């Protein structure tokens, strides 16, 4: 904890994030007990006279704020869906298409954003399953009657759906009525980015046929739907599945190329910062804002802004801040396995760096091995918990192939 006590902002963000994780994965009784204990600690620290009184008060405020936020975005939003599920009857649902999961002759599935549920206010996202393909696109206004069921995030399927923001699932009993697309700027940007990502992935696969093109589409654009199950399974077996997911590794390589181009064009340093941030935001939008890239984007943005602001960038503070911002902007990320893995791996790498700073530098030949081992060590408990398997050759394969995939 000494690593964080020297960084009050990092500690505040970490307490908020961990409290929100606890709130989202526990029942109402545990939440009430945790909130009461946090409030009692706040009163205790308020009365005590100690050296770190302000910091301790701030940490209890962070815990209480996370509990309140978790109640508003999870428990309160679930109330109308829970009432509809307990009623057991079909409900009329007007919604807006958010994401298309699959379309086929035997049916389709998509995520839809709901505003009303049988006339009641019900903000949130539901997972819709239909027996036919209604040709829904992102931003389509849809209306249907369906039976509603609450998602159990404790199951593997439930956690997968909850990670994408779904509060409930709806089984359509009648035809889905599809209206005009939502003309708002938000959906127009999403449709444009989705179309561009799909078109670029297809062009890339056409230019580089075979598995190589599919791998490039996954690593550069995050379009993993083109990958065959065999490739995904083989990468997981050897502990290289993280290479297929967009992460800080890919973002760092792309930004290095961009900065090299800026230097070749002899752009002033003041122009590099806003242009880099704009390109970073554009790339995040193009890839669909995956958690790992958003985390790397926030950390990179903080480091980029540090130079014009004449501040020293601190990676651990940036990591903690990015975790809290992701939870605030996308609360469903607390159910995403990738959220835990990307932050655990990055924290392991940063802690290893702090250890080198304290104990002294190691030879360059050993540095890559230490980074790999630190990331594996910090993600090992999560891999065992979520997947029940660990690759014994992962340290060796990461040491050999990660530098090659960075080229």
C-alpha cells in the first residue's frame, strides 16, 4: 500500500473502483453493511486527530460515492425490469438498436436501448432474441412485444451479456417492427465507425488472404469476428490470446509510428499534442471503444498532456484514474473479464518497474522476461478464476512472440 499512499489521487480512484466492483457483485444485504461501515468510518475519521485525516476522509467518501453510484446504475435501473419479469406477462417495448450480435435465417439477436417498459420509465439496455431477422441496424427504432427475464451475471453467459450493458433479456413473441434510424449525432457516428471498421477489415482480408489477414484485422481494428475458432483456441492454449485483443501494445506501436511521421514532417511540439489526441480519439471510435484500448488511451492521453502542462506523468496514477473513469462512463465494464485482465497485467508491469527503481536496474536481456513474468503473475489468479486453465508455456511464448508482433 505504500506504493499508493505516496499517490493520493491513485489511492482515491482505486478505492472507488474496488468499492464499485464489490457493490456490483454482492446482494443488497452486503451492500447495506458495507455502506454503513463506510459511513461509520467516515464519522470516526472526522472525530479523530491523525496525520492522514484528510486522506482517510477522502477514501471513505470514495467508498460511499461508489456505493451510491452502483445503486443508481444497477439496482435502481433494474426495478422496472424486475417488475416486468415477476409479472410473467408480455410487455410492449419501444427501443433503439445498439449492437447487432448475429443475424441468420433461423433468427437474430441484438442489444437495444430502452426508455419505457409498458409505459413505465426504464432506462437501460436489454438483449433481444427474435425468431427472424428484422434487419436492425445501429440506431434503428424498434418496437416489439416480449417476455422479459433478469440476467444472472453469476453465470458465464450472464456475465458476458452484462459486460455489454444488458440488464435483462427479452424473448420476442411477435414480429419486430423496425422504423427509421435515429438521426442523432451519437448514432450517426457509431454507424459510420462500424461501417468503416467492417469495410477496412474486409479490404485487409482481401489484400492479405488467409489467416494472416484475419489476424491483422483483429490486431489493428479489433474485428475478431473474422477469426476462426481454431485460431482463437490455439492462441489461448499458448498464452497469447491477449495479442489478438486490442491493447496498449497495439496503441503504443501505432502512436510511435504517428510521432515518427510528425517528426519527419517537422511539426512543432505544440501541434503534436492536439493532433495526437485527435488521432487517438478517432482510433478509439473506429475500434468501438474496447476497454483495453480505452485504458491505454486514457493513460497515453495523460502522458501526452503532461508535457505541455509541465507536469511529470505518473503511470500508476494514470492507471487508477483510467479505471475509475471507465467505471463512471461504462459501468458495465465491471462485468467484463477483459477489464480485470488489462488492469491487472498493466499494474504488474508498473509494479515491476517500481521495483527496479527501488532495487536497481536489471540487465536489458532480463528486462523483457521480468515484464512478461510480472504481467503473468498478476493475471494468473484471474485466469484461474474465470477460465479454470493456465498455459505453462506462456512465459516463453510471450518472451519470443510479443516483440515479433510489435514489429
